[in-house]
């Protein structure tokens, strides 16, 4: 019997010919990522016990993205300390405030490759599975250990195969596919399991659309969420790394613990209602839900394709009175792309507020949070109570297209009516 993608990577990185679910391995890690929440804690942990070096600083990537621009003296001092740690430990891949959100920046800068084993001290590190990497989140203490040793232990997970059948209709996106899967299978479905997305619908998705699904895979509990690396992957990385990039996927006879099909062609836009990503309704079931804020941003859905799609809906239209639209590109590269293309002008002319690349209000630690009693709709990945502001606010999750349509109407709206 052959191996799944995560099994192949864990076997190769632990010096084994073959591994199976439930087996424990110690594996060498290709990339270790920390951010302004976790990296300073990891470095303090090492310094506190007298450890002052990393196994390989070239494998460490640090991004300042959660608390930017610094809103308080405490945040500014935190950033200063990060810069000191970067210098102390010799980190070369450092992306300071304004470069962008880690889960966009790492792929953009060519750090995530097919067949890589990647850990990030952020739960949505599963994003890099869109490029055929086995990527997972860890805590600050695990990051500290990994940076010092260059390896860590893993239990080989079982793998669920989600087969995406058919093609998506206009106005329906990979975010809608993932929300539909969450609604059907719940946030507990893939606890300490890997997910592979396969089928004709998976092959048809762009790399950025795949990133959205892998990013949201952790909301199902997934240890890894992965697409096979194909010609689209090679093309995406061709200008981002000098390394030789090859296709990578599961063995033809790989064994899965479960296989589930979803008919992409039958899907309509999906919305996750408060306060859980699996509290999902199809657009025809949504009803009349007013929104005071619409947010297009976060590591899930604020890449170039996302913003271009939202701008097509907003072009020549205005944000509804009584509703705020906040747009935060996920990286400086994305900001430059939408500036050159005129997409940024569309947002501004529609009445949107624009903030610099970063996490924004997604984790509640930056600008644009919700007040008590307010309804929000956002392209983020989580809508837990109090995550994006007041514990008495209500956040809904949807695609950038649905968020844009909702901003126009001042209530949750179907984006398909704005697509010619």
C-alpha cells in the first residue's frame, strides 16, 4: 500500500522508507516561522535556559503582522525586542511591519515548496499545504525547541480525502467550498488528521484559491491540509525561488481513512453564522441580516485574486449608508498589484477604508473591531464570540465577493446578482 502526501513527507524527513498512521517520528524541518505574537516568547524561552543559537537560522522566518502599525507603546516595544532577537539569533528572513501577513508572505517569498515540512507558531500555517507542503501550527515553546534542534516529533496522522467534483459557478468560490464542508462535517471532523483535496474541482482551482482552503482546513481540526503540487504550483513558484520545483502528490494506491465527495457545481454562496465556522447556511437560507461592517482581509481571503473579484462587484457602486467597508490587503505585493491595476481606486471610490498590509481586526488586536450589538461579515476564518471585538458582537464568514455584495446592500447579500 502506498502513502498519502503527509506520510511521504514525514517518512522522507525522518529517514524512513515508509510510515503509517499512529507512528511517531522525529523529523527534520525545512522552515520554522514565528510572528510578533509567538517569536519573542520562543526566544525568551531559549534565553532563559541559556540557549543562544538556532540549529540553522536560514530555516527560520519571522513576520511582524499582528499588531501593525504599533498601536501602543507596548506593541512598539515588542517589535523592538523582536528586532533584537532577529539580530541575536542571525535570522536572515525577517519581514518587518508592513510587508504583510505571514501566510501570504511565506509563499510570495518562495519559502514554501512541494514536499517541504513546515511548522509555524500560528494555527493557520496549514495554508502552505496549497503548495504541496506538509505545514502545521505549533505553540511558542514548540517553535523554540524546533528552532534550537532543527527537528521535532510528529505522530503520523490518518488522512481524509475530500474529492471536489465539477466546476464552481460564477460567484461561488473555494471559500464557499470550505464553508460547505465545515457545515457538513463540523469543526471536529479532522482532529489530528490530515486532509487532501483531490478531484477535478481541486485541479481547476488557482494556487491562491487553494491557499484559502488549506488555511481554513485547521478550522476542521486538520494537522495538515494539502493539495497535490502540479503545473500551477510550479508556475506560481517559478519567479519566487531559484530552487528546482517538481510536482508532488500522494501515491496512486495511498490509503485514506475516509473519502467524501462534494459537488462543486451544485454549490451556492455560503455564510457561517455566529459563533462558529461550522454554523453554515447556504445563501438561499440566510434571510434578512443587516450588517454594520464588512471586512475584506486576513490570511484567508485578501490576496490579489480575492481583491480583484471583490472590486468587480463594487465597481461603479457605493457602500450602503450605515455600513462600513474595511479592506486590508494581505501583503505589500498585493497592495502594489491592486494599485497598478486600479483595483485600489475602485475600493476607495466605493467608500471603503484601506489599511496597511497586516492581520487587522481578525484576531481582535488591531483596527476595525466590532462594537456591542453590531453585525459584521468578513472574509476571515473564525467568528468565535469576542474574537473580532465585543463579546456582544456577531460576525459572519463569507467569500470576498459575498462581503462586497453585502457592503453594497447593507445586509448579507448574494454576489451572483452583481456578476454579469
